[in-house]
């Protein structure tokens, strides 16, 4: 999903922007770091989780995440102190995400490290 599609998907969830934080590749797409994302991962507050549970038939996964639909997964986490508002939405704070990437053993995460570092360095200028 490109940025426009991702925004439409976020809007379709009809959640209060204060009740969720966009994570991972979705946050990178909204920042313009990545061109597209395969899905949308969000962290939600208790209110956000309750709202999603009322609107969708959430399926809990083994890793404490919930499957909202074919394109969206969420985890209960208010992301207090590790989110930043960019545009209309809260996104995972970029240094926090970089730390996650650097501690990950997944190949796709390792490939994102130089992109995120370049973004951070450009923001310092």
C-alpha cells in the first residue's frame, strides 16, 4: 500500500487518533522513508482496542497481537513516551523504531536500518 492507500485504510478503522499509534513499515511510509507497506500494524490504547473489538471480530494471535482484518493487526500498548505526531497521526518515535530494528534478527528489518539512519541524519540538518 502506498501512502494514500494507507491513509484510507487508517481512516476506514474510524478510530480516535489519540487511541492508536502507527508502527513499523506503516510509520515509515507515512514519513516518506518507504514507498509502500504490505499491511498496517498499530499499537492501541484500551479504548482503541475496545472500539476495534466492537467494529471487527478481533482474533487474538499467540504473540499478544490481534488480527483486525486481512490488512491490519494491533497490539495493546499506549506507546506513552515513544510516539510522535506527524500530520494527523501518531507514529512510533523514529529512534525507538531504529532501536527495535537494530535488535531484530529479521533480514527485512536489517535492510531498513540504513534507510532509517539516513532519515534521522537528514532531519538533523
